C-alpha cells in the first residue's frame, strides 16, 4: 500500500470537524441538573424555548408523515422517484403505513384528549407526546444536524482502525463501533441507534454487526442513569450504581453476540456493493498511521458545506418522520398494557422464586418490575420507588438500565430504523439481558449493602 501525501488543509479538515464532533457528542459538561453533553445542553435549550408548542409540533409531524405515507402508498413506488430520500422515507410496506396512520390517530387523540382516558392519560399518551417526544424532537434536531461531524470527517476511520484489536476479539465487532458506544454512553442511546443505522446504510456494518451494536451498545446515557438512580431514592450512591451497570453491561456485551438471536443474523451487508472496512494492517503501517491516513483520505473528500447541512437535514427528517410515529404507536400500546392490565405482573411471576433464591427482599413486589421495563425504562423505577429495602431498589434501578431495550424509545427507534431486528428479536434480547445481568447486579448489590 503506497503512502499518499496530504497538505495542511487536509489535516485541518480532519482535525477541526472531528474535535468539534468529540466536543458536541462526547464531552461531559456540568449543568444545574448534573452531567450532560453539549448536544444535551442545546436540546434542553430548544425544549425550554418551545416547551408550550412541542406537543403540537410533534402531532403535526406525525400526522403529516401519515398523510404523505398514505399518499405515496396510493400513488405507487415511483411517486418520489426524483428524490430517493423522500421515496425511501414515505414509500413503506403496508404494515408500516398502518403503523404511521395508527400513530397519527393516537397523536390527535392525545393532543386533544379525545376518546378513552387510558389513551391520553398522564401515565400513557401524555408521557409520550408531552414528554418523551419533546426530548426526541430536541435531541434529533441537534444530533441529526451535527452527526456528520462524527461520521464524515475521518474520526470513525481513525478509531475504527485503532480499536479493531479490542472490539473484534471481545465483541466480534469492527473497531468503528467503539464510537457508537461512546456517543451513547456519554450522550444518549438514541444517538447510538442513529449512528448505527447510518453506518449500516453506508455499508460499514453487516446485518449481524448492526443488530449487535444497536441492541448491545446503544447504552443508556450517564444523564438518564442519574434520573433513574434519583427516582429510586439512591442519588447519593451514583458511583457504585453506575459501576455496577457498567460491569453487568460489559458481561452482557461479551455474551449476547455469541448466542441467538444475534449470532444467527446474516454476515451480509445491506447492499451487494458494500465492502465493509478492511481490517488488515499493511506493511509499513501501524494501527495509528493507517487509521490517520484513512481519516485524512475520508476528510479530504468533504468539500461542500451545502452537502454537510443537506445530510444533517435529512438525518433530522429521517428521525422525526421515520422514528417518532413508531415510538408513538408502539410506545403507547406498551404503556397502556403496562399501566392498565396485569400482564407484566403475570410475566414477572416466574422471577419470584429466582429473586427469593438470590435473597432479594420484597421478591414479589420486585418481580412486577422485572419485565415492565420492556414498555418503558422509567416504569420499573417508578413502580419500585415505593419498596422499602434499599438493596431491592438498587437492583431494580440497575436492572432497568442494563435491560436496554424499551419500546418507548430505543426499541421503537430500532424498529423504525434500517437495523435488521424484529419485535420478536427485541423481546428475546430484552429477556436474555434480564437473565444475564440480574444475577451480576444482585451479587454486587449484596457486596455493597
């Protein structure tokens, strides 16, 4: 492999956008509410600015998406042939068309408080349209706009080459997935899903790799973990709590890619032409020099500011119109089942003897929270907050964070993205993560308390 020569502007074209991306997505900053990242600060600012209008904005986005999807479905696959982006966004299968229409109906019912109360109550519809979708609007706006800084200017190429020796043997993943994990960890799981989906569409991940990264490394952010630990009344124990979550999550990440359903995903790419990333290091290079050259090569191809903002704008629309309806439809159904039926209580019954065996106090009450997190990650903490034993609240809180797949956000996002996972896959993965991480968390909890 012949070494190329690069000029100063090529180096700057890699260094400046990449440093800006690292600052926006991965640099913890302290605010009045605790630690977050600059993208989080911007998201909070826009939320505060538009707080009275965001429910209306999200309802309009979801309804408009449904109208355009139905229009595209009636007109046929060539309706947006001139703009492949819109064709891909709006021409969907019958299942996703119906899902978007259902989401639009739900959004209108919740916004105007129409129909039965269980649809638009504070613990179901209002939680989604009046709270979670506000967060998603704001996070997607800035994360989508600035995501090209991480993806297009060589940072993934440098880290991908450097991290291959760690990620490949441990997790059977390409090195560039380390950036997805880091952005999720410091920033937000939604950012990780967004990055994974874009990398998969770009031909950098196989179906199996995309499924593993989306379901294993789109970890819950430090910020949200703080919210959970505060909700279970253990804010003073954040450090041991978070270390427990990391330990359990790490072990789950070692095991999950090696067992079904993730191990059975195809090792093929989304398109025939995709080549993935070359992981062999040629003669005359080491990991850093090869990674740096790849980064410069990628950065030198970025010449248009217009293209940067166009891609950022497409990311935003893709997430707003592609993901928000999924979250509204599946999230609301899951919350209604969780709040108004005993289904999750029944599903938790098999955990009672297991929790008793592991000497967890209030095993019956704790069992009701074991699977309810599939609907929404916040639910176990809300339900478990009233349990008297600190150790039980610690276990419930930590488990809800390591379960990772919850339909009101990450699960809905994955279903709405190109990442090749089904609803059945997600439930099995959620169940396996629960079974793997529960004993680890309980063991550590017994050491602490």
